[in-house]
C-alpha cells in the first residue's frame, strides 16, 4: 500500500481566477499540467468574465 503524504508535501498552483493557492488532487493526477482553476465556480466565473475571442463588427 502506498505511503500517505501530508497535504503540505503535495504540489500546489495558484488559481487563474481567484489567485488563491490550491493543492494537487487525485482526480487531477492525469492532467495536473493543464489544471488552471481551483474549482468549478472559478472556472465558470472566468469563462463568463472573459471577453469574446472574435471582435464584433461596429454598426
């Protein structure tokens, strides 16, 4: 059985939306490099707050 790790020993990142640090989770093991947000709430808020990628034509 694998040895337990302390939460302080796990890798951490800073959330791109709220700026808070968050720690590695087992469910992110496969794609830890692509994880940018600490929660679903931050991910959805970031999508809503970001401007559209293509500019709209002025009428």
